[in-house]
């Protein structure tokens, strides 16, 4: 299910984007930010599903390489996110690559886990996106949104039993979004843990547990928001 590969750059770092094309003219372009493990079969399936629904989708690349295990991924992710400016430049390089490919059509972004954190940070930073959707994304940030900075509509799909996101972070996120004047929706699924969209058990272990209902409901909510914005 791997898409067509394109190479783009962040400074001296070569990055690989996976492109999934619709059968006809795309209704919009969607930047897909993967989990901490970079592209996985579950994320590739979501990108293909977007293409089947008429979107031009691109899975962005966090590292320029594929982690062999969760320890590699955490080390690389922490190094990347420790420098907020470098982190945002890396994320925006993916948006720029997709925008160059897609031309003058609306742009959206979605993300899973670390990718959810990525799209929320892009929204906080004022990226020119119509909407972002975070699936079991991390809510912590190295730079909170300033008042009036958020241009994208925001949908957060969150498992209430996510061990990586304690409730105080949920409340802090709500308050941050209100202070910023953002247009946000927050869907919380009771008893649902982290990683609820991934039907494949992580090979390196971890807190991810699939929940079919939350997966269906959150994906439908994303489509509903996109339809509202684009139609």
C-alpha cells in the first residue's frame, strides 16, 4: 500500500514523502503526519483511504530515515522536538512539498500520535491550513498559540484513557485554545487508550490499543469537518 515516493528537503536533510493520488481531480490536499515510528501500514492505509475519498494525500517524513525500533524513534523524536524552531521548520517542509505538488487547491493536515502533536503545533504557529485533525495526538507543546495566531479549524480526537495525555493536559489545551481564540472541537472517547486507530499491534510494544468504534467515529468526524469546510 506504500504510495509513490517523492524527495523533499529540510536544509541538508533529505526527506521522503509518500504520495497517494485520487482517481480524478483532488478536492483538496491533505498532509498526513505519521506516528513516532514514521510511516507504518496503519498510517499508509489512512492515506490510501483519503485518496479513495478524492483527496491528494502525502505522508510526511519526520526523520529522513526509518527507526528500527521504538528506542530509536524516541531518541530521534526528542532530539527533533527539543528545538521548537527546527521542529516547525521540519513540519513546514512537508507542507511546502505538498503545496508545490498540489498547486492552488485547499490544504488540510491530519496526524497520529506524534503526528497529531505536529498538526496542532502547525496550527498554533499559524500555518495556512483550512483545518487540522489530531488522532490520539500529544497535546503538549514547546510553544503555545498566541492570541489570533490560529488560522486552521481544529478537531482533536482523543482517547480518554490515553496514558500519554493526562487530563490536566486536556484542560490546559482547552484553555490554551480559548486564549488563542481558536475554532476547535474536542472529541473524547471514554475508556479508549492511546493509538486507537492502529489495528496492528506495535512491534516494539507500547501503550497503543486499537478501538474499532473510536477509529470509525473519529474518521467520520474528520470527514464531516472537511465536508463542511469544502462544500
